[in-house]
């Protein structure tokens, strides 16, 4: 009886090391983030706040009250969207601007939002109600 049970209790220790991103490419990460240096950290919790119906978001900025402004657009579209997410997590499209995409957003000390669009290079100033006016027009693409 002892001869039958003895092989069942034997185990062999195995050691392996993962040190860069290529080592993890074959696996699937769950609730983990992998940096380009190969460092694993807990992933942030993700949840959808709002669907702006754009193909991509290019830029994001924060005002002094904690609201986030994101700008993007869609290939072939003539309108870009400026989305605002308030500190409570409520989101909405603040303004639709002429141009394929919003490439840059800046917020000044008075929390005025400036959105630069592509391909025309116009910069719009957008107030809290979503009213947009051309702040700068380079008259060239």
C-alpha cells in the first residue's frame, strides 16, 4: 500500500520569471494593467459614462471645478464634439464644432474652454452653456 501512495505525494517545484511586456503578450490580463516596462499594477475600474458617438477622442483637460472636457470626432465627419463630464460623473455633449476632430483643449483661469479643431486649425471658445465662438481662425489648413 505504501508503494502505491508514495508517488502520489511527490511534486516538483517550478520557477519562471516574467520581466517585460513580451512575456505577458500570450496571456489575458484580468483587472491588471501592464506598463511598457513590464510592470503589473491593479487596473483602474472602468465603466461607461457616456457614448458621444464619435470614433475617437484625441484630447482631455480639467477645469478648476474638477470637470473634464474631452474632444474628438469621426473620420469623414464635418462636426467634432466637445464632451464635458462633471465631478459627479454625469456627461453630456457640450458643443458640436466645425471640423473633423478636436485636437487640443485648454482651460484658462476663468474656466473658459478653448478647443482647437482639425483640419482647419480654428480655435473655439466655448462657455458653460455650450455656446461656441471662433477665438482664432488661421485662414489656412
